[in-house]
C-alpha cells in the first residue's frame, strides 16, 4: 500500500484520536480531550506503549477506579456541552467490566464517552487465559459483550484494519445529539500490538459537525395550533435546552407568551431569568410547579425524556392534558402521545415563536403562577431556618453552598437527598451552573465528575460537589487524582449517618423506621446493625488522600469553610454535620415504588393503601 504507515492497532487509535475535532456553531474543539486509564496485563503493552510513544497532545490522566474514570469523562463532556469528551482505557476482565456502570450512566444521560476496554486474545493460542469467561455454547463471547446493551455503538476489533471503519463510526455516534452516549471499542490485547499499513490520510485532521436538526414546517404548525388553544400551558425544560445552547431562546419564549416553566434535573438552571420560573418540577420539585402542573391543559416538553420523576410516575397531569414535545430524539418527541417536533431546541423555539404570533396567556393565569411561586419560596425559606445548637438541615447546607457560588461555578450532585434539594431551591441568578446526574441516579458519580469538570474548565471557577456520607464511602478515591492534577474542587460531605434518603423512602413505602439504611453498630443477636451510629473520621480520610479539610456544624462555620476552600489551588473536603433525619417541604406528588401487596404487618398494609391511592391517579397519557 503506497503512502501507508505501519502502526500497531493501539498506536493507530492514539494517532487517530489526536486528529479528530468537533464543530458546533463554528466553534472547533478537539473531540477527544485526553485519556483516563488504569493499566493491566491487557493494555499496558498495547495502549500503554502507544500513549508513551505517540501520546504527545493527548493528555493521560491516571485514574484510581475504572468506573470513576467514566464518570470523570462524563463531567468533562458536560462541562464542554457535549462538544468534547475523554477516552478511557482499562485492562481485561474486571478492569473493563468495572466501567459498565459508567457506561450505563453515560448512555442513559446521553453524554458522550469513549470506552476502550481490553479483551482476551483474538488468536486464542494461549487457550483460556487469566480473567477469561468460558461460555459453554458461545466460544466467541467475552465479558466485554456486557457493554453491548449499555453502548450506543459497540465493536470488537479482531483485526487492526477494522479500525478503518470502526473509529469513524464511533466518532459519528459521539457527536450525534440524538444518539450519543457510551461508545465502546473492545480491543483484544494481542490485536493492540499487531501492525497494519494504515493509509496516511486516515490520520489527517477531520472535523465532525454537530448538526442542528431543523424543524419540519408541518410539525411546527401542528404544535402551534395546539398551543394556541391552551389557557393554562406549562413548559418542562430538560437537558436538551442546555446542550442546544437554547437558554436565551427559551427565556424569550416564556416571557413573550407568558408561559410558566419548570425544569428537570438535567435542565436545572436553563430557564434562569424567565419571569414565571417555577423551579424544579416533578416529584422532587417545588410545590408551585406541582400545583400549576396539576391543572395544565397543554404541556410543552423541550429536550426532556419525560421520566417518572418529571411526570410523577405519570400521575401529575390531568386526563385532558395534551403534550407538545420538542426533541432531537424521535422516540422522546413521540412520548405521551405528544405532537412531535423532532428538531434542535433552539431552532424549534425560534420557529414556534414565529408561528404563535400574538398568542398570550391571560393576566389572571400569570398572576396565579406568580402567587404560587412567591408562596412556595416563603414556605421553603421558613423551613430551612437554622436553630441555634441544632444540627444543620440539608436545605440549610445547600443554601450556604448556593450563597458561595458565583458566575462560572458549577455544583454537582447525583444521588440521595442532595439532588432534590438543589432541584427545589438552587438559585442560578448569580451565574452558577447545576450538573445533576439523575437519569441513572448513580452514587459515586459526583467526585469523579467534579474532577472531569475541573479538567475541562482548566480550573476556571469553583466546582462544588455535594454528596452524602454514603456516597462518599462508595467512591472517594478520585480525590487522589484531583490532588495529582491540582483540581480546584470543593467536596461538601453531608454527614447524617447513612442512606437517609432511602430510609425515608423505606419509611413511606413499608412503614419501617429503618432497616439496613443507617450506619450503626450491630447489637447482640440483631438481624441488622441497629445500635449506636458508627463514628467515621471523614476528615482524616480525606486528608490522607491529599485534600485540605474543614468541619462545619453550623451555617457560620460552613460559610467560613467555603470561603477558605475557594482560595485553595487544589481539592478540599468540608464535612458538614447534618440532622440525621428530616427534610424540607416538597411537591407532595406521588412516585411509584413497588410496595408489598400482602403483608401480616399493619404498617405495610397502610403503605400499600397509600400506594394504591397514588396509583389511582396515574394516567395512560396516550
């Protein structure tokens, strides 16, 4: 082959990734901004050698846990508004399967990540090898096949030349706004080191256009016709608004037509400056959003998957509610029998605004919404007032972090009570952003995601990671990586003695005060730990991983700790002492959780009756 370059498969991967760029609204970014990795016998001699020899310009980040490095890549991609991401390399066996949870989190949230799990020998000469799964009827199956349902694209490279088609397809999926997620290229360890004469043009710079899908005129006309009949319209703003950079168009749309807007977890903050901003919506949202939503006649869903939290397990809206759905993903645009607009959120909002002409909601409706909003805030602020000498409430802690956040800062949450508190009450008016992962609600996402954001933003602005003590114990080790990288991230650990969010759900759904959800010592002959709370020295643990630490037992101490942490050049951890149980006012909407249909316990039977009351409010929504 003329004008060819003899390279191993791993070397070809590294050189190819270095020459790929995304283009979005004329802004060019390197599509793969670096590579996270942990080396083992499956990749150290292949991908490790390639990065050593050809990795100049493709920064390598040394992760401490394979799942965490995928979460870090997600944080990086979110900070880059999906215009760029990171690759992740892992050794065969558990090194690769450790990335499965991260793959699921990325795909469900539609955040691009490139996974390069190593695989067993393609040539099979050594026979069955260390960490190989031997399937009795599928000889070509390996543990990496587990990535197939979790990936938006999967390929196993059994010959180096297969990269010529696999890598371009991988890049295409990564930049597709409708289909992006985890992209997996499985690399057998022998193939990583095998050479092939790759065409030189394969490594030339390539620019991948992230397309804005234009709306169809007929779909816009149908959507506008439906909205024009609405007396009580409501907008649900999701992450698609953020990724389309359509925040200003959304706010202009809301304010021009007098339509209130509630936000999803992924969309938190995209509607800032809307005159009728209801805050977070759905099960963990504000009471204002809940009450307005219950009477909505037309719901305009923009860039949202309409999950059960947003719709209160499809019990929120009334039987006559009609839907318009704007989404780049056709499946989402057709949910709930909606009038679909399969298009980019920014372009669709502009077209829909033109089509609606002089439409406007009534002054009485706007006044009702405004009253609901002000009433909610009064109730909420009253509920988080700190009592001298008492442990801090979670809402009080979130309010303190919110007060410390400025323009360019990011707050990250993923599981437990924190995402709900941020959904309800975080104020983005100072210019901060919220990156809440709740599509998969993955504990352990937060700290590595914060690291990814800090890397992407080059430490411009502060990253606030808000987690519970349960999440901290699951995955704190990327704090070491943050110390290595000098990442400016402030982790606030809410210490309340266990998985209190689930304990509260358990109490509501089974009537049990606590079973297996608090960090307690076991007493004699007990079925579960139910004695004194375990005393964990979180400060000492975080210090041992290279972080500056602080402790706070009241709002003043927390505010002082946050001020000091913001002056540091590396990672810090603040341990905030919180009340063990309790919570701020919520939306009072139902959320479906399977409850025992039969039980000899009256408290469980009572929980089942509550469940059936909620289920009776579910709508078919077709």
